[in-house]
C-alpha cells in the first residue's frame, strides 16, 4: 500500500487568502515547468526526502517550506503570474 501526503497550503495575495491542496509531486511538476519556462532557481523548491516522509514533524516542516516556496514565487511574479502557477494556485476560481 502506498500512501502519500497532501499538503494544505495557505495562499495570500493582497487582501485575499485561500488554501490549495497538493501532493509534493504536484509541486515538483510545477517547479520543473517554471525552471524550464521562467528560469527560476532550481534549488528554490524544498528537496524531496524519502526517510520518514510521513512523520508529523517532517510533514509540518515541509508544509511551511512549501508555503514559503509559493509566496516566493508570488513575489517573483508580482504583475504577470505564469499560467502554470496561476492554475496551480486555482486563480481561476477566485478571479472575478
């Protein structure tokens, strides 16, 4: 039986706040696209760890790191958010 962790990340843009839920592999896929398309630092994404990956402390630590990762991306693209990132953040659900 393979288990996986879903990270619930708080996103803040201006006065708007919402949560997104993604597996680490989703973050990895996003990161690969942004590295190739937008030339962001490939070391920005927290590394994939295998040992004890479902321990409560590691899950909490990685969740905080992934939150920082997303906020860093939002600061990097303040005006025009790359399509792949806005889809990942579910902007289409919140933009009126």
